[in-house]
């Protein structure tokens, strides 16, 4: 996802990874404890792998490149 952001000196384009939608999809199939290290809000190794895959995909997406 590409997001315009004004940081005071002008508008820049940022890439944003929508992990919320992905986590919601996982929660339809897996328990929250299966995805977190503490059962609340810290990802375990599976969760970190998901983050890495989504960010890697985002960085390789030519639509995000300036």
C-alpha cells in the first residue's frame, strides 16, 4: 500500500504493510496463542516470519518504488 505523508517540508510517499488484514485472516483459522509469544501482542517465530514475508514483498513491489 502506498501512503502520501506530509512531514512538514513536503509530501513524501511511504510504503505501508497491511498486517492487520493478514492477522485477521489467520485468526479465522488459528488460535491467537498459536501466533503470539505471550498470548496477547508479541509475535512468536511464526509471527516474525509473517512480518518478514510481508515487508519483503512490499519492498519488492515496483508499485511502491518512487
